[in-house]
C-alpha cells in the first residue's frame, strides 16, 4: 500500500472507533470494545470492517483478538478475517512462522518499553483489538528471526515453550520481549493518536451573490452541519472565520486594497473576517447573526462566488452555576455586543479601562469581558451575624448597619461626553456666573465654588493645560467647570451628583 492510501486506512479505522493507533503506513489498531451493542459479536464487527474497506477500494487483513500483539501477528499472517476467542491468543499464534517477529519489531508497536504489571495483581479481561493491515509485503528491519532460527526455532510456539530464564541467559533481555510476542501477550496499552480535526465548511456558488440577505441563507447552510459536528465532538467555537472569495481578480483592481484582503485561487481576492467570541458556543443561529453583523460593518466590495466558514475550537464547557451569577457570558450577550458594534462601530463598544496619565477624563476602550461572579457585598455575605443561620431576627444594630449613612455619602462626577462649551463671568479671579447654549441647562449665579485644581501634561503630543472648579448654582445643582488655557475657553465637564 502506497503512502497516498495510508490516510484512507486511518480514516476507515476512525469511522468505527475513536481509539486508533497507527503503527506504520500499512497497519493500524483500533479498540472495538464499545461496538458490541451497536454491531454485534466480534465476527460481525470484523465483517463490517471488511465491507467498509472494500467500499473504499482497500483489500485488508483483519484480526480480532484480546491483545494487540496477537491481533497484529495474525493480521500479518492470515488473509481475510480472523477472530480469536479471549484467552486463546497463545494457541492462535503458536503455528505462525518465526519471521513474523521481524515485522512486529519493525513497526512502531515495538518502540515502546515492556509493560510492567505488579505481581499477583488481578487484571480485567482485555478489550478486543482489531488491527487492519492491507495486503502488501513489509521488509524486515530488525534481525530477530535469523538469530532464533540458528537455535532451530521455526514457529512462535517453539519460542514460547522455552524456559524464560534460560532464554534470557543465552540471548539477553531482548529475548524476553520476543517470547512475550510469541505468546501473544499484551506488551503495552493501546495508545490512541489525537487528530487535529479541521472544523471548516465551504460552498461554491453557481451564481455570484451580492448583499447580506442571500448570503444569510448560504451561511445557514454551512453553519448548521458545522455546529452539528461541534456537538458530536463536544467542542465550542471561540473564534469564527468567514472567508468570501470575490469574482474580481486582483489584477483588475487598483493597488489600494483593504488590509483584510488576500489572494485566493486563480489570483482572485478574498474578503476575510475573524470574529472573536466572548465564550465557547455552538449555536448556528447565534454564529450566523454574529457573522452577518460583522459583514454589515465590513461589507465585501464585489460579488461572492465561494463562501468558507471555519471555527477555532476548544473543549466543551463544564459549567458550575452559582446562586447569584452565571459561570460564563451567555450567547445572547455576545449577540447584543455584536449588534452594538455594528450600530456604533467596533471601537466604540467595550469596557472603560484606566490609562497611565493624569489627563482628566482619560480612559481606554477595552474588550467587554464582564466578571464571572458578583463582587462581595454586605448583603451577600453579611457581617456581625445580621443574617446568620440560627438567628430568627437580626439585631437592631446589625439592621442599622445595612442602611447607608447620608453623612458618609460621596459625590459622584457624571462627566459629559463631550464637554459642553460655557460662558463664564469671572470676578476677582473666580467664576461668578455661568451660562451655556445647551437646552435644559439654564445656568445662573454661582453661589459657591472650590478650586482651582490645575493639571497639565503630554506637552510633546496632544498636551493639555487646564484649571478645574467645582461650583454650586443658586438652584442647588453642582457642576465641574474647566478652563482650558491652551484654547482660552471654558467647559462644563460634568454634573456632581
């Protein structure tokens, strides 16, 4: 079997069992212990394997045994299907020629160390193993058989019947491994190889489409089977990748191209978008909505004749829910954030974050990532036994401690975005009256003011130099005034609440 057929053999084994180990390009081993309730007896499983291999164009040898060693030896030696009852592995491999040890030694199965079992430890009956090997000669690598033949050994049974101590004394420690192979004993557990499965779907369109409405049906056709695969594999999507192949080639377009464009097959341009998801999800409707909202903000400039959708996956979520908070953000939250981003712009939606500056009102927009749990509060974790179990009624002191004290209240500044231009009358170096053109703000005489607090910085780039005042008007409202010296103007920065 050539190298191009090797992936077909591995895929054939994975169609029956997720526990598959590849020994070489012609031999794979799979665990069929869980197929009894689906297919039936081991012989029926082997027949189904052989029929599937024939449909794929493979002629294979199949052996079903309780140990990998016996199954591999029998699959290399006998054509068709061989089924060995549990416990009869040594008798089944005894008449096989000694040359089979060369094939076993040449495979990856022989690369692992001997299995070390504890003495007198009870062991469960091994699960049946079915190796599948196509009909093709394999050249021996390790010279095991010639050395044994010089001792007059012709079959595996001859080697298995020798005393282990005498065999080790004459041929060394490797002889013990050869003898275990000759008896069909399990050398090591099955080591299944992981598969980096690609979660991606593509569709070539008969006619190019334009606009989001026809593209919505195409995305639904691709995302529905993709999310079904995620459900079967217990995976969740953490990033959604949408690639749109445009009908216009790169040579027909000017050199000014969008940064998210790349070249596809035939020199055609591709419009690529990557959507980071706040939490692992596999809901096709939610993913389609997020993709459409992103494409609404970043539409392709030409018609589309090929659509490819892929996801970056992670393990499925195992959630431990609490009484007061969700373990992770819900899918509806991701849709809401995406809708706001499409309406306002992606750079205008997020959470405010502090920046390393003294500039008044400065902040940075970070990715919206709400906390997983609520912060500790006195209502959730009361102190002094106010709501402690065993107290039928909280004490008066504890109940009073839960009520906020008006004297300890702190004023909060509600900043205006952006600052409101104002006209200020200054008397003796202090603001005395303020008026603006903003509706709902009448202005008036300043009854009391505190300040100024001067701040400046960033003189090398976008510098600022201002004085801030906290003022109280005659109607009882309080504002923060700012005098920008570099602009020679006054502004209402916010409302003190």
